[in-house]
C-alpha cells in the first residue's frame, strides 16, 4: 500500500510535466489545440479581434458560456480586452511591474489594501462571472460591482521523509510526505473600490472562505480554530479575509481604510495559492505572520511613496481574546517555592488570559516605487506590542525588495527579524511541571494539538527567554514567455531558540520551480526542494505524536494544479 501511495503521488507530480511536453509540441503558445468552441450567429467571431462579438461567441446557457470561455482563453496569456473599458491605472502612475500570467501578481505586493491608483471594480477575469452574465443573479452582481470567483488547488509530493502525518515539517503546505491532497478550495465575494478615479469616495469588501489542508496555515486562534487545536483535522475550513474598505481620493493621492481580518503586511508570499510563485513556501513565510484583525490605513503620498499605519489585536488573534480568560488549574500557592506543588511563576494568578499575546498592536510601513515601476522597497514593522509570548504574538521587523532587470528576469527578496519575549523554557523543570499540570493557557489541557512551541533557552535554569529568528529569502525568476516562469529560491533561516520550528537550528533551503499556464485560468507548478538543518535532526518527526525528528536533510519533489473559476 505504501508503494502504491508513493506511485500515485509520483504520477500526479509527473502529470504536469507530461501535459506541458504535449502542449509545447502541439502549440507554439504552450497549449494543445482543442476542438473549436461553438460560435454564435456571426460564425467567424473572434473576441480577441472583435470584442463586441464576445456574447455571440459564448452563447446563452450557463454551462455553454462557461465551457466556451475556458476554450476561448486556452493557450492565451490574457482574456479578450474590451477596448471601451476605462483605463486600468492612472496616467502618471508607474507602469505595471509584471503580468499575470505568468507571475502571481501585476503590482509588487504590499498587503493591507487594495492596490492604489491601479484598481477598477469588476476587474477579475472570471469564467464563473462570464457564465453568470446572462442570468438575473449575474446581472445583479455586475450592476453592483460585485464578483464571485475562486479556484481549486490540489497537489502531491514524493519525499525522502516518511513519517505520516507531519514528517515533511518544518517544510510546509505539504506537511505529510508521499501524499496527494486537496490543498485549498476557495471562493471570494469581492467588490473592489475604484482607486483609479479621483472624483468620489468609493467602497469595497471581501468575504473569503477556504476548505482544504491549507486551513492549518491560515487559522487564527478563536475563529473556528477547534479544528486544528482541539481535533487536529487534516482538512478544515477558514475565513482568512473578511473586511470592508473605504477609498478617499482627495487626501494626498488617495487614502484607503480597511477594517476586518486581512493578510498581514508585507510579504512576497501569501496563503492563497495563486498569489505565490511556487507550490511550496519558504520557511521564511511558513513561520511568519499570516493574518491580522483590526484597522489598516494606506496613504499614497504620491505615485512613488506610500505609507501604512494600522492598529490590530496582534497576529493570528481574534478580538474576543482581548478579555477572555480561563481558570488556572495550577495557580501559585503562597509560600511554595521551586519544586513544590503549586509553584507557578509563569502564570501565578487564579485566572489567565486565553491568549496572553492578544493585545492592541501597531503596524507601520513605508513603500517606495520607482518611476519606471522596476524597483520597489518596503521596510515594515508588523503587529508590534510588548511581545509577550502568545499563540502567535510575533514581533516582525523587516523589508521586501523587488527589482526587474530585463523583460525576462526579476528578483524578489525578503529579510526580517522576528521575536517573542518571555517564552517559557522547555529545558526548565518548573516549566515542565507547570505545563504537565495545566498551568499555562497553551498546555495540552487547553490546546491538545499544535500548541505554540516553547523556547530552547541557553540555560536550563532560565524560566523564560527571548525567542528570535533571523532569515532571508529570494526568488530569482526567469520568464521566457507569457505562459512560463522558472523560479530559484535560496533561503537561510536561523531559528535561534527553536520556538518556530521546534529545533534550535540554522536551515538552508534551495528550491527550483516551474510555473506553466495553459491559460489565465489553469496553472501547474512542478518543483524540487532540498532542506538542510545545520544543527541536528529537524525532519521526519511528528510533535503531536511525540515522534522526534531523525533527519537533518530532506528532499521533496512536488507539484500542484490551480483551476480558477
């Protein structure tokens, strides 16, 4: 059975390669020829040459329009363009950084806002919205500048690790070796504020839902987190983005206010599959801030300079935890001391906060974009507070840099210093006793699975210590044509006290990936990655099952497919 499972995974990974080879052999645009889609009354209609005949080309029925739109875009790098559509960016704004396909973005990423100066409502190329175009519901959505769309993402891997589940960790987004998984099925309801215009206030929103294995990486403590922390389900659901926006064009070159839950700022990568170069994620992103909940402001001072200021409740925290408390099963008993029953210097009171790291926090960033759009630099401080050890109360100080060298080459680079303060020391006997008796909000009594790790401090006598990470990662990208991109990812990750990965070690990661698009709606991403823990075994274990890692090296061949709708 194990051999069969590995073979199944290998076949899934090999399938994109075989498909790509067929595509390249049969069509110069990188996609095999399909039977001609049904035509409307005009007979020879080509919406890429005459956009006015698009509806004639698509037909009338929902399934007919859906199928014909996929066929229309097959082998193309973009959907057909409406020549009557208003400009998609301000005239004096720097040009778009990249194109999608083959990149996961058109503007250099900066989170916490809909991109300023370059966003029009209803701008997502969606087969579902096209298919709904002839229905009353679709018409209502369009008239209100709402879009309903999403994707299905599945992938598999073959690994030199073998422990199931969890043996690939701290490599992530494929944490179990030699498996095929539904990574994420996602649906969005969007209304983009119009940030190109400057004559009126506009508003927007996003409601997202995700189901799949990847919910494990989007979970915020307090929002359906029982699936991960109480039950350790392989598959689950989450709502990684739920926010509203107000765009005010008259303050400088535009002010955006976003309130709700949103993806943290800034990062090269994101949890949602289409927003990434590669199938796997860097360790830099895996153990990073994921989501924040609160109010984020973004102000375009001019076309080159943008500043951001936000107030949130921390990282992976929910507002309900600001005041929610538990009874402490193991409070400090007056007069006791080290080694005595009831001695709890970590959490001495009769109650403690459900998440001590949930507290008012500040984020601040500055972004510079060059006139030619080729260079972007963004230093940032994300979710800054006292740094008290919490579920994921990460103090993030870092920056991203993007630069285009030529039409075919560009680089994305990220570095940060991340830490938490007063993290309990796993080597300390008092800490071990406190946790064994439930005297911490993160003991197994409250969080049976996937609780935040303790620190491996320099001295066992220390009760707590600061746990920090230094890291940097780059994506070096070569795109030979609009349907293909190759990425090389070198990374150095130093988990000084092991609080992020469970092992105090320096890690080196190298990965090479190929992103191939059959159309703007269908993408495959085969890759190979190798990881090395320089300070001892870190792979092929499972902390939830008490299985210690026994490998210091790991190589993973993997691949996925993203099917948009």
